[in-house]
């Protein structure tokens, strides 16, 4: 038995550390996971990914002390 209990990868924080962490192999693990889940043929498989910022930029309304997320329209 492990000296310390392992955390489940179904926990959001743990999942992010495994598949999007600073560990060099995280990108490879995420690509393998996505290819396995999606069941892509060899010529359709994901070979490269780009991580995007998952957090919205928030702006503080100083007069009322509230935060809001501005809409980005393309």
C-alpha cells in the first residue's frame, strides 16, 4: 500500500496537473488520451496541441468594487 493516498484523476486539480501541468510529458499524455477517447484513425490522429488560457480576464469596477468579464466579439 502507498505511503500516501493517491488522489483520483477525476478531481479537476489532479486532471489538470496530469494533462496540462508543467511536466514535459503532460502534452504527450493529453494527446494520447484524446486520440484514445476519439478513436481516430492513424492518419486523423492529433499530433500537436496548443494550450489556451482557460481563465477569463476580469475587470474591476472600482466605484462599486465588483468584477465582470468583458465579452470578446470577433
